[in-house]
C-alpha cells in the first residue's frame, strides 16, 4: 500500500481553568455543549482513526463503531478486537501499530485524556493541530488538567503549548461563550 503523510489532530474541551474532567475524574455535563459536540463529531467523522486513552475508551461507548487506537500500559504487543486496537506506545511506534487496522489511514484524531495529550504534544509523532475548545464560565476545581503540567505545575494550557513550541493559528466562536483555538507546532 502507498504510504501517506500522517495528519494528527488533537481535540480537547476545557473550562476557564483548563480542566478536561472534574475532581472525580469524570467529564461533567457543564463541559457538554451542542455546538462544540457538533464540531467534535464532524472532526471524528473525517478522521480515519480515533486515538484514545484506555480510561476514556472504557467510559465513552463507541456508538458509531469508529476505529479506535487505545493506549494502555497493560500489553506489550498490539491487540486487535474488531475495530479496536490496543497499543502500548512504550513498546511499538505509532507508524507500526497503524498497520493493525484494515485501512491506510492518514487522518488521526487524538481525543485524550491527559496522558494521551501529553504523549502527542512532543516527540516524533506530535500534533499537526491541537484544537482547544473552551466553555466560558465553567471551572472544575481539583479537576484533571488538559496537560499534566496544568495540574502538576499550575501552568495554563496556553503556557504549556507555547513552551512546547506551538503557535495559536486561529480562534473561532462556535456559540455564545464557546470557542475553539487551533494551535500548530512552529516547525
Ligand atoms: N474534556 C475533554 O476534552 C476530555 C478528553 C478526554 C477525556 N476526558 C474525560 O477524562 C476522563 C479520563 O481521562 P484520563 O486522563 O483520566 O484517562 P485516559 O487518558 O482516558 O486514560 C488513561 C489511561 O490510558 C493509558 N495511557 C495513557 N497514556 C499512555 C501512554 N503514553 N502509554 C501507555 N498507556 C497510556 C493508560 O491505560 P492503562 O491504565 O490501561 O495502562 C492510562 O491509565 C474521562 O472522564 C473522560 O470523559 C475529557
């Protein structure tokens, strides 16, 4: 099969304090918004593979039976279960695990959570785009930051992205108090 250049896009939705989940580790209703959901689902429809952490995979039903690449530390070699492939990035590179799917995928959508976003923020298979959606007026005290450094070092998501050499390329209003910013790596 002809190999194509991958396009890796990340999608996160946060409140004012850059948290993707509340203090119990769950994504609350306050982060759900129809316009943002529509934007997110359109992106997933366009992507050939969704890349997701094992906890989010367990928590979010795969109603559309999308191809999912699930990160986990619990295995060494990739395991395939229908449209779902479990992958340990410490054991195999992304490019090799993609051959486990019956498609020559180019567009990949990374949907978190935190460690998964951290994984694709830097390194050889980093984001080409990181879409940070924000619901204004929502705060999640003690919640899970979109990146580890938000929770651990008290940085904003913007500071983390700038330190990782990303630049904000565009900013779109999806609805009242709902925006999405597209960040791209500088090189
Ligand atoms: N607001 C948002 O945009 C957003 C996005 C995503 C998720 N969420 C919410 O956040 C919550 C879960 O997120 P989370 O951050 O706690 O968990 P998560 O990222 O969904 O899953 C974490 C698990 O993924 C595996 N994993 C992650 N990075 C890995 C790596 N580099 N190498 C190997 N395995 C790796 C590990 O699985 P094992 O334990 O199997 O080793 C880890 O325990 C859910 O409530 C979800 O709905 C919100």
